[in-house]
C-alpha cells in the first residue's frame, strides 16, 4: 500500500500522502498505540520474550525510516534529526481526544510542515 502511494518517482507530496496514510492505519488499531491499555498488555503477554516492546518500538520506527529512505528525497537537515521528528508523530499518544482541534487535521498539518522543513 505504501509503495503504491509513494509511486515510482517519489515526491515530497507523495511521501506526505504516504505518511498520512500510515498514520491512519496505525490509529485503526488503537490498542497498539496505548501501551498501558489492558488489550495491549494482554497482547504483549502473549508474545515470546524476544518480541517485547523494545523490539516492537524498533521495528515501528524502522518501518517509517525505510519508507522515508524509499522516497530517495534529499535532506535539508541532519538525517537522524529528520527521521526522529517523523518518528515522534507515530509515538503513542492517548491525549489526542483532549486537543481543542481535530487531531487528524493537526497530524496532517505537522506532516506537511515537516516534509517542507526536512526535505529539499
């Protein structure tokens, strides 16, 4: 799904759309985003010990990095700093319902601003 959205010749716009799509997929499974929820704890308890939260967090962050890498866009800033800024957007946040503005519109705005700030 991400490769189709990113396209054959990725642009800042296609990367932006891809990251928005990924965010929407993440929030479809809310227990993954709420690490203290009973559902997430039950899920974690069923995993083998070698698959605990550190590995899940690493793979989630690594997936975002791989998608950004696949875009082949040139960074304006330090690559690690740019990747970390995008990773923060996908970290669990159970307070989004408390925002005074629609959180999806805010995430879209943040992705758009980051894309323009991070890439040539």
